[in-house]
C-alpha cells in the first residue's frame, strides 16, 4: 500500500521521467510484472521491458512531448492523472489502422492515466489517449471529428463541498442507470444544472444545460441499440468524481458515413464529473472513439 501524498509524487514522477526520456529511471518505477494498456491504440504490454517499449513508441513519434498535469487524484493504491500533452510529430505515429509518417506539426491532446501502485512500484496502468484528435491534427482524419480538441477544452477546477464523495459517486451511477441506459428524461431535469457544460473532444460544440445533455444521450442511443453503460471503478475528491466506464451495444444507426452494421461493439473511457448541490455542472470525457470507429468498419487514418 502506498500513502496518498507519496503516491501523487510517484504518479507525477512517471510523467516527468517520460518527458526526460530516461528509460532507466522509468524502469526503476515499474514492477517486474507490470501491465500496461492503451484502449485507443490496442497496445498491451506485460513486464517492465515490454512496457518501456510501448511508452517508447510515443517518444519516437513525439520526441519533445511535454505533459501538463491538470490534476492527480489518489485513493489507497490508485492514482488517476488528467494530462494535456503537447509535442511535435517528428517520428512515425503507429496506430491500429496504419503508420502516419512524420508531419512536423505541433499537436496537443488530452489523456487520462489510471495507475495502480504497490510498495513504490507501478503494477498496472490504463492509458486513455485521445488518438482520434491526434490523427485529425496530423491530417490523417477529418478535423470535424474532434480535431483541435485541446483548444477550448477547459481544465477542471476542484474544490471541497458539503456533499460526501460517496453521494457523488452514486449520482454518477444514477446518470448511467437512469439516463444513459434507461432513457429517463425526467432524471435529466433532476440531475443537471441549468448551465451544465460537457467537454468531449469528439463532439466539441455541444449545447449546454439539461436539454443539451439529453440531446447528447439521444444521439449516442440512436447509433447504439442494447445500450449498456457500466461503472467499472471510481475515485472521488471534493466535488469531483473520476469514473472508468465501459459501454456495450449494437450498431443500429449511421455513424461517420457508415450505415448500421448490426455489429456488437465495446468501448471504454474516463468521465470526470463536477457535482454541486446534487447536480452535474460540468463533465470532461475521454473515450476510445477510434476503437468504436474501427469496430464498425470506418477506417480513420490515411496510413503511409
């Protein structure tokens, strides 16, 4: 078990050492049997050497990458980092759909890293990177599909409030069960503030308030039938809740020019919710958009 303040120090060090490109120092933070996953790229690695190689692929593509840590949340042995990455596309960018040759473009994207630590060593990391935004910024995917996602994607502000963190977690569960899965529109009015704002790199220009959120839900539910959104795990601090979620469904509506395929799909992602006086006021979501498009047959990259 690792203490909260020490855990945050370790989590921040994992980002700083990546920026420095210090493979040996990063290796000192990894457990021998560490596991690493990137849903958007499909990369999975087990063992310190394999994980270093997986991380190294990002250094090859963006050798000058710098990560701005927006927030670190810790609980017991787990840390969640919200990061904005900036860098120059100076090396081959390997994606599930092909490799994009260096463009020399400056890019930025959001990422959420969910880490588990044991006795000062990283044992498991799940890294959600906004790969679709990266592809748009290097010209390999239409910019209207979330390109330039960092611009205007405001950072979360954290503060302490009276409601308990457990109550806030339950509100996220209600959001999933009653609204996303149950299409209970009355619950939208109960749970969402009049000035609610949602930040989704894939849908950067969304209407606000309860009506805007309902339109968001209706849009996704029109694409996926048998909608099944689940909470996988959560951390909470102050007025914020970080939720790792998974989604299962069947492709029944058109998406990105692809007609319904009837295919079963699975994606996961991270949701950061700010809750004030029992209502959602702002949320930030990062999810495996590229994975969904791949599963329905939309090829999202002009591979070199």
